[in-house]
C-alpha cells in the first residue's frame, strides 16, 4: 500500500552494481530500509544526491508490516540546505548529529514526534548564525525523545568537573538553539564528553563517536 510521509536519510549503503540500500527515519513508520535501483549508474548519478545522509525528504513509499526492505515510489527534497555544505562548523555538526542518530534511534515509538524534531533541528542548524553550542543542545533535546532526558540533571551534574560547568549545565538544559551562551573551548569539550558518557550509560553498545575529534578541531 502507498503512503505519504516525510523522512530523514540516516545512511546509504551500496548494493549490487548500481543500487543502494537507504535507511530513512520516516514520520509515519520510524526507521525503514529502502532499495533504490539505478542511482549509481551514469544515467542515475544526479538522483543519488537525494539520498545523502541528513537529506530531508517528502516521500511516497510502499509499506508492508514486517517487510525487511521496501521501495520508494516518489522522493523529493523537502528542504534544500542553504549553508550546511558550505559552512565547516555546520557540516561537522551535521556529521556528528548523523552519527549520533544512527547509534541511538532504534525504536519506532513516537516516530512522528521524533521525525518532526529532527527535521526542525536540521533546518534551524542550517539557518543559525552561531552554531557553536548547537550539538550540545541537540543532545539535550534528543535525550528527551529517547526517554532518558529526565535523568540529565542528576547524572550530568555528577560528571561536571566544577561548579561553573554545573551552572552552565543548568542554563543549557533550558536553552533553545538560538541561545547565546558563551562557553570556552575547554568548557564545551568537557560538557560534550560528559554528555557522551551520559548517552553511553543509556544506549546499549553505543561505542565511540568517531566524528567527535573533527568536531572539536573545527569548533576550537
């Protein structure tokens, strides 16, 4: 049966000679896998851009419960990024967000709310003038959708290195993406490390976030 939904590309994997398997988190069905044929051929090379990680899509998809891999009937870009690929800070933050989402978003519960949150967050990142703290606030907001956000103050408070960082945590917990909190590079690194430990204590087999080192260098 055909369904309209929006979705965010999480990951693509080459399949066969010209096809890909693309993992998309959809508003209607949560995380789904779709096969897209021919996009790695010469005639389809422009279409593969539609399935790069974090692309925001409007979709018409075939859906069948408990099917392993499904198909897409129609896909259009829901929001073309204006700055993400051109701004090194934003592109690195996007890379970090993508890795976090791939490691943490597994369940289908509340798919619509989570999909809308991710959509809104990526659009705001694209438009934001000062994104230096964006990734930390994103982790705070995402933890609420993942179910362990209420434990943030207690557990993160125990991980802070000093009272000043604990005060900053209080401000971050109620901040929006546009909040202009001034953090030193050291404070931002320490807070990020604490948040990653916090996530690691709640997400099974989260492992190492490889994009962190690049993110630290770009934001320093």
